[in-house]
C-alpha cells in the first residue's frame, strides 16, 4: 500500500491479552487514535519504557469505547 507520494505506509498494532498468530494473514485495522510519531530511542530500556506508555494509552482508548474495545460483528 502506498500513499500519494508513492512511499509505503506502515502501521504497528498489538492485540492485547490475546495469543494469536496473524503473521502472513490479512487483517482489518481501524485507527482509533494516533499515539505518537515514529522515533528512535537511545537504548533498549528507553524503548521498553515508551512501549509501556504506549500500551497504557492504547488500553485507555479501548476502555473508553463501547464494549470496551471488543470486536463486535
């Protein structure tokens, strides 16, 4: 998938509290809230700390959704 300028668009997502293997499969993702720009980290510890912050922010977004972020079909 490319944007208007022809560069590839990437999205990183996480399935909280689930043990599922989605590698090689097509999935539909709905962007609920932009958390932050891509950034480089000075250390693995700094990256790990930011992932924790990102996860908590994402969980809060899910808590605010009807059905607490569960898929409804």
